[in-house]
């Protein structure tokens, strides 16, 4: 079992860091104010407002901010302000042993995918593919907040992981498999293939989603995963949405799934609410999950967090 960070409770402190691209200070401040309305306290990283072109400060500065949040005993949840690009640059500067000794909840999606999987692989820490700071705003659907706060505070298992009403997940290849989920944003973790931080899918359920990419590019990434052995190694595949992805050469996202993934023969579920979509299910990275495509269900078998004090 991977390390379970302490559950989030009302009055706990959230550490806000910017680990990839910069975010306008007014947006950060507005989202922080909304977050505080939920009964949580906020601590801002030293470089949370930093700007260095398309990055929020140097790699070392962003890594320093993240490590300071892990080492702060008052912080329960680390919430990146956004994704963007650049998260891979901080990975060599993190102390993974220190992180495993000081576990925190870490949530995010998009480029934060890289961090979520690396913390699970190198620090044996459960992480959460869910909300970022930018999502704390009135326009965010209640489903997203319910998913987020349930995942970060509820230790009851087993419990189902379902799409919102009216959004049906679909099973395309039959199977019943159990294991930890890894993955997230396709572009992000494909970019780490061939590095010390490439994703380990052996014996895992592989989940991925994408946004704003033409379908021929998504095809290229799927083929890269296949050639790297990642689709052969995994137990099953969970497909999130391809949000604002443009059809290309007469092919759609659904065509790619049917033509590239279905023939692999691994249990396959599609249209799961994840990542860049309007609705965002909270997807655990690390805890064991059962995917049963006969019953079209995903079930948490282990909690992300623990009530035990650390």
C-alpha cells in the first residue's frame, strides 16, 4: 500500500504553489479568497506570483516552493495554482525521501500530471488527479467540489466512482481488473518517456485525457505509448475526454479509441469525467481501484488519505 497523507479537515492549511506556467496575481488572489470560503486556511509559496517568461520562476525556485510546503507541518494539502508547462523541470530538484517522510495531499491535472505520477513512483505517495486552484470559482460545478472533498477527507471504502448524472461512461472491451491508477494528461506524461521519470504502467490501470490537440497528434502520442510498451504493460485503460480536440483527416477521438486501443484487447472504459473537461472526477493515483467493464463500474478499494495523525 502506498503512503496515505492525512485527511483534509475544516480549518486545515492549504499550500499554494505555482509549479509550471505563471498565473496572473489577480486570478490567484480571487481563487484564494474563494478557497478560504470553504473553511480552509491558505499559505502562499514564496514564488507563487513569479514570472520567468512561460515559467513561474526558475526550476529551482519552483522546486523550493514545493519542498517548503512538504516540510511545513501546518500544511495538509498542496494545491498548485495551475498547470501549463514546466513541471518536469522541477523533478530533479525534489527530495523524494523527505517527501515520503512528510506526506501531504497533492491535487492537480494538466502538466501537474507529471508530478502526481512521479511522487507516487519515487516517494510511494498517493496523489490525486483532481482540482487546481484555478477551479475554485463560482462557475465550477458542484460535482467537481463534491468529488474533490470526498477524495481528500473520506476514508470509507469500497465506494463507487461515477460520472455526473447525464454523462455516461462506456465500456468497450470486457474485463474485470484491479490495481492502482496511473496517468493523466497524455501530452504531459508522454513527454517524460525516455527520462528517469517516465510513467510505470506495469500492473496498473492507465488513465489518460487530452485537450486542444488535433486528433492526428493524439494518434501520434497513443502510438508512442504503444511502442514504449506502456499499453502492453498496463492491466486496463481508462479514457477521459479529449476536450476541444479537433478532428483531423476525417478521424475523431472516438475513431482513435476504436482503431488503436480496442484491438489491444485490454479492458477499456471511455468517456470518464476527468481533467480538462467541465466535469472532473477525482481520480486517485496510487490507491487500488477495481475496473469492471462487465458492470461498467469503477470502485475505490483503498482510501487516498488516513485519519491517523502524522
